[in-house]
């Protein structure tokens, strides 16, 4: 079976929309399903953030050792641990980066976005040739839209307000689950960004290596790309994204025995069953692994 057939079969029977791009970095063989379609990134938008962060470090405008103090107003709902910790905690930029990529901590993410600036993140994306990938909302915006409070002033978007308003509410955002006014990418563009990171082109080679090392310690999304991979035979560096009806996972797989690498970019939206979405991604990943190591 050809790679394109494996990729095309990935979305069969899935109740929702799925996009998938995969490429072997040794042979260049690639295939995609809806590779040019826009999908909400959810937390996959943290990959462009870490790229911009390392570009700032290389430019000397910030350091991993820079200190930032956690304030109550910084706390953001959703994934992560910082929202549960006490005000006044001093964290380094390096700490926030680890929390953002390993635990997908939303508070850490927004603290970094504020420091980096969305306009700089998007300028970097354009400079890398990613014309359709964009970051226009932080985690706070996304989560408050889910409970219909997207027009609320930022100073009122507190963790306590979210906990009160989200109790028993159906999470169904006006834009955070679609592709208008949202953080979006295409499977092909995110695949290209991963390839540039592997090749040391997204930022300096040493910095790209540090990005992959951090992604290799991701603790979220264990039921997607990595679910059926033989962990004794393959190393995975990846980043996931989850919102209602959305399960995304993008990553770089390295076969230990041969050192060969392939990359995958998987996006879903409108899933009636999020577990089915995760399983569709997991099965596509296993098929790709079997194909490349046959």
C-alpha cells in the first residue's frame, strides 16, 4: 500500500474533519489529507511561540534566566499547574518554557506571549514562509470564548470568574472552535515548521535542538501519535492541542536503530467523539511507522 493510500484511509469513518500530513526526512516521501485546509491549532500554537522565544534569545532581547513573578491576574484556566500556585512565585523564562511545552501550561504560555508579543510571533511565521498560520488569541481568550465571555474586558477574565461561569456550562465557543478569528494552521504548514526545526532552519541549529529536546519530554496526549508506537524503538518529540471537538498532535519520530526521522502533523475538528478523534490520530501514526520501517 502506498503512503498516500494510508493517509487517505486515516479519515475513513471518522465523524468530524481530519487533516494529516506526513513526511520521511530521509527519502522526502510525503503525503497529506486536507493538507492545505485550515484547522484550529488549540495548544499546537505553542510551537510557534517557542520558536519565537529562541529567536529572541539569539537576538539578545531576553534570556532563559530572566525572572518573572507570578501574579493572581496572570492565572489562566485550563491545562497546567501555575493557576493552582501562590501569587509571588518567581519563575524564569526557562521555567515558563518548560511548563508551556511539557505540561501545556496555559498560564505559562500567556506570560510568554505577553513578553514576546503576538505581532512578533506572526512576523516570524511570515518570515519563515508560513503564510496561513497565525496566532491572534492567547489561551485566556480561547477559554473565555468557550463560555461566551469573549467580549468581557481582560481585567474581568479572572480564574475565579471562569470557575464560576463554567460550572455546568456547555463549552461551545463563538470562534475558538472554528477557523475565523482563531489561531489556525494547515497540516502542511505545521509539517513544514517541524521540518525547519529538525533542519535547524526555524532558528539556530543549537536552539532547534533545544526545542526538540523539550518537545521530547511532552507529558500530554499519550493516546495520540505515541499511543501505538513501540517506545523501545522510537523517540518522539511532539506537541498536542485539545479543545472541545478538537484533538491535535504534531511531532518528530526518530527510529533508534537507523536514526531515520519522519514527521507528522495531525489535526481534527468537529469531532462528535473526542476519543474517536484520538484513536484516528493514533492509528494513522502506527500505519505511518509501519510503512516507514517495513
